[in-house]
């Protein structure tokens, strides 16, 4: 296949290159696109250099079967017609089209078949926090319908991109050296701190990130479930963590839940509290699955379960999920 990456110089674009190479993704010709700042840069893919081209309104996507787009919602909206007009299927990693009724929002472990109904030739990649949560929830939904979800997220700097990760590293050095700390990517210093705001606040006092988890979960799972989220930025470099409480129609025992997680596609259960074994960002970074642990009954709800969930935001939360969408389409 002929494949393109738009936003090749960003954190997700770079991860896409690693994942496609590592999974032996069927690429005949690879085309890289970016902004004026990125144009001209070279990246090695399968031993050969590839130069980033300037993204323009022209016919550059003619003959390209799939385009991974990870350059922000504004770029996705502006160039969607250029990318798709000759038949290219656009896998979009931004929020631009996620809630459009005629654009499927896909997590392959949960709703892969939705990808086949991309009439606009656009398939949306969900928000990173939603992706890892619904992969884990699918195991429980198959036992008993989930009516309510409460979730608190602990989101790494990687969710704000490569520059944010670099800023956190720099802030740590500055703070330890008793220097004035530079703050650009976040509302406040992130080093040695936590910020209970990811994205901007909406009229109902929830942030856009928190509302994404509400609406996207319902669309992906084809469910009437309600989701109440609190999203927090924490000073870890990579991999998001979530505390999740679910209320199901029928009670699910911890034994049933653990068995379901062990058998679930894309999930790894690490739950041995006697030996202090549970998922953590330190050990999950760079890995593909969604990791689940600390599974237990909710003491405040007879039909409730709570568990801990960690996943690499740049891999499964973005680049890997996009690649898996195309792998599913190829298989069908």
C-alpha cells in the first residue's frame, strides 16, 4: 500500500513510524507531510530516508490508500477534502470529526466493524483516555451492561505532545536547581505538582477532555451509559492512568471480572496485591496493551466494581489504535 503520515514530526507521527516498522505493516511507498517548520526534515523508515513534504492544497494524496493524520483538529478540517477526494481513507487522530454521525469512532477491540462504514472516507481515532478505558470496559460489558461510570484520570505530559514532555523534564531540572521554572504548555508548573485541568472548561464546569469521555464512550460502545470524569495532569512523562468505578445491571464478582480481563483482547491483568504487583506508568511505557489491576468490589455500591487502568498514551492511546484500524480493514 501507499501510506501517508500527516504530522510526521510530532510525537504520534514518530510513534507511527516505529509501530509500522515493528509490526511489519504493509507499506509500499511512504509519504510524510508536515508544516513549514517540519518540511525538509528526514526520517529513516526501514533503512531508507524519507523527507517531510509541506502539506498543501493540491493532489499529493492521489494514489495513497491510507493517511494517518495527527496534526491537530484545525489541520484535519482544513485538509480533509484534499486527503480524501481521490479515495484515500483518512485515519484522523484529532477531535475534528469524532462526534460526526457519519464518521465512525473506532477502537478495534470494541467496535471494529464500525470502521467499514466510513462513507466520507474518514475514520476518527478516539481520545486517548477514552480508548484505554473502553478496551477494559468491554470485558465487563460482555458480562453485564454498564449503567454508570465514574473515572479519575492521571494523565502524563505526553498527552500534550513532545514539547510538553520536554518542558516537564526541563522544569524538573530548574526546580531542583532552585531556578525560575518556565511554564508554556500547561496552566501551571507541572513538575512536582498536579493540575486538575486538561483542556478548557465548558459551561457545565467539566473540561472538554472530561466531556469527550462522556460522549465518545457512548458512541464507541453503542450504549446509554453515563460517564462522570475528572481529568488531572500529573508529572509523569508517558502513559496515562485511570481509577475507574462501574455500576452494572447485575453484580459482577471480582473473580468473574479478573477472568474477563485475563481473556479480553488487548488487556493484560496485573493484580497481585500481596506482592505489590499492579500496573504503573514506569513499567507500561512503550508497551501495547491496556494494563488492569487492583480489581475489587465498590464498597459504596452493591452492583459496583472499581479497578486501576494504565496504558501508553502515545501507543494504544493514539498511534497503535490507528494502525490497528487499518489492519482490521485490510483483513476484511
